C-alpha cells in the first residue's frame, strides 16, 4: 500500500465521473486551453510549469475551494496528467467529454510550447 498517496484508487475512480461531469459543465478544459492558447491574441500565453499551477488557477476562477481543487487534481493525475499541458494532451482527449473539437485542436495545433517531454520527470 502506498503511503505517499492521499487518495486510494477506489476513491479516485469513484469520484472521476462526477468530477468530469462538473469540469465539462464548467468548461474547465476550454478555460485551461485558453490560458495556453488565448483566443484573444493580445493576451499573454501561459507556459506549463510542470505543475498544476494553471489548472489550479482556472479551478479557483470557476469557484472551487481548495479541497475540491485537490480532488480534481487527483483525478486529473490518475487519468494521465502530471502537469497542466498533460491535462489537455492526456485527460481532455481521454475524457468521456472529448469531442471532435478537442481532437482537432490537439492534432492541428501541435505542442503548447511547454517543456520538452524528453526532459523526463
Ligand atoms: Zn506540462
């Protein structure tokens, strides 16, 4: 049993569908995407800091409290994201909410700048 993990898999699996439902309703992935690639070109692009800093900030904007944010990050992590850009690459693509829109963005736009995956973790 892992002791460095606050949540067990069962709990994460349990809350995942609800978390995705809420994230979809609140347009979390769109908001996050907009931080990396703002529709308004005059806005500064965020860079992935290899953390969940931008996700956290978006979730705060939406109105989540810190406990809820911790739950959401845990679900994102369990679904293949280790940082903000991977939320868009891995989770948005895999989520039950994925749409042609996201596929198009992921494949046409290329990397969100960010860090090089070759750097490892
Ligand atoms: Zn990243």
